[in-house]
C-alpha cells in the first residue's frame, strides 16, 4: 500500500499589501535665502530655484542648477525688468 503525503506550508503571519502612493521625495529647500538689503559675502547663495524665476544681475553668478550666488561682498538688490522678469544684483554700497 502506497501513501502519498501531500504537505502544504502556509504562512503563519499575514504579509503586508502594497500601496501605490506609499512614497515621498526628499525636500529640496528652494527659495530666496538672502533678501533685499541684506549684507552678503562673495559665494553666499542668494536664491535656490528650478529654472530662472530670478535672473542674475551685476556681480551675480548662476550655477548649473540655476542657483544664484554673490560674486563680491555687498548688499542684495532685487529689481523688476519689464512686466514679468525679475533680476537680483549685488551692490558694493547701499
């Protein structure tokens, strides 16, 4: 007489299901870091941005990720150019 032993192993703990929205991206900390009239040193970051919401003016540099930074020591100056363009410059004196 032959016995066929059929053994099935089941989980003894219920597994977790997955969700479509269960993740989040790290914060990017974008925005204006130094405001109009503030004293800055060369190399200070003035604006972190995606694209050119603010354009670099006098004594300003722009990084490859569109970050604006000061090239000289001085004061921050925000200006409007026309209807929709904004520019940031560094003035050596107020």
